C-alpha cells in the first residue's frame, strides 16, 4: 500500500501556525506557537537537510515545538534509505515521558519524506510577503536556512 506523506503548514496568524500530517494510515493536525521555540522552523530545515546526508554523524533528531500548554517532540530517525517521523504530544511544557502520547508516525523513503516537507516550506517561502509572514509569525522567515535546505536538496538530486 502506498503511504505518501502530506505535510501542511498554513500561513501563520497572530503568532500561531496550523500544521498537519497525513498518510494512508494516519492523520494529525495541530497548531504551533512562535514561542518559546522560536528556532523551530529553521531547526526543522536543518534536520531535514542533515537527514539527506547519508554520511551524517547522527541518525536521530528531535525538534521541540509547542502549542501552549501542550508541547510536541517531532522525532526523526534515519535508517539507511528510510526516515521515520514520530510526533509525541505532552500535556504541558514539561516533557514527562510517562505522559507522552504518540499522535502520529510515518516511515518512508528519506527523499519522499523530505520532499513532502519541502513542498509546504516552498509555499510558505513563496507566500511570505503576501501573507505577511514576519508580522503574523512574529519572527522573520528563515531565508538563510531555507536556501541552504534547498541547496542540500539539489545536491541530493531532489
């Protein structure tokens, strides 16, 4: 069965951004806040870029994000040609593993998972001025990180 990943990050509004993940078996939607993890978006791009590198010194990454009061860990694990993403939700900003709830999991080819994220990041980049990204996210769009991510994708032939 085909398990293509769909990722959606909607234009931010008032410091919040709707994010969604869907494949043939799972679906998860939430909102994320611009604080306290103000580097979450550029960090995501860095993680995805590193995941493309078969010679990366690590194969596990965790991106922390929140919704106030809930918190999320987006955990990425590379295993050869595959990348697994697991999203854990915590009821508060305290990341108590016993309270963590696995809310989404997807495993796919690294190239396909990264391409799914790239598609929605491309839309955010293209619409950043029309959607007044900086004003609405309360942070500038991470252009430097985005351009580096796109370079890494080109280098990987994606």
